[in-house]
């Protein structure tokens, strides 16, 4: 009996190894990972911009001139746009197997992490946190497309030429 259980365990281990190999093969076979990475970059970029534009503000109100005022963000809130320079600087870049998302405004790191004089007004980390579900769904869709392609390719390889 113990021997049979061990054999079943070995079969399970081998099946697990085969499954892992298939997953690696599907990932490696993916001819172009860039579309899914671009979708992730666009999604996080959009979330960052939305956070800055639409989050409630609890900071001070500043006046410039007679008619212009600006309500600042409070500590821990995403930065409140004033000139929209930070929102415009939010960008993403896609490589063969990575995506970079960030803001290239010179003061972006000070807002994201704070300084010794100012509490952080994070916008990148909350945007990524809010995008996790969408990122997971995008990877799942991509994986399913690539798995279907790999299965079709494997089936075509098994079928002798001239027969269907």
C-alpha cells in the first residue's frame, strides 16, 4: 500500500513538473509579450492620472491673484494638480519582457516619498495597488491566448501534412 501511495505521489510530482514545463514553454513561445505589457503600462498610467485628478483634497487652499485658487493635497493623498505638469509627466516604457511606469517631473520623487519637511503624497504605489486586479486579468488573457496558440501549433505538428 505504501508503495502505491509513493508511486501516486511520484506521478503527481511528474505531472506538476510537466505542467510547469508547459507554462514555461507557453511563456517562452509567446512571440510578442509587448501588447500585454503595454496594456499594463497604459492602465497604471491612467490610474495614476485619475488619482491625481479625482482624489478628495484635505490640504490648504492657496490663492494666486484675485480669481485663481488651488486646494492642495493633504499628507498621504495623491498630489493635487495645479499646473498639471506632474500629470503630463506620467509615462510608461515597454521592453521585451518588462514595463516601466513613473513620472519624469523633477519633483515627482519628493511627492511620492516625501521629504524631511513634507509628508509623502504618493501616487505611483497606490496606482499600482489599485491596478493589481486589472494586471492579473491582462496576464490571464494573454496566457490564455498564448496557450491556445501553442495548443494549435502542437496539434498542427501532430497532424500529417495533407490530412485534417
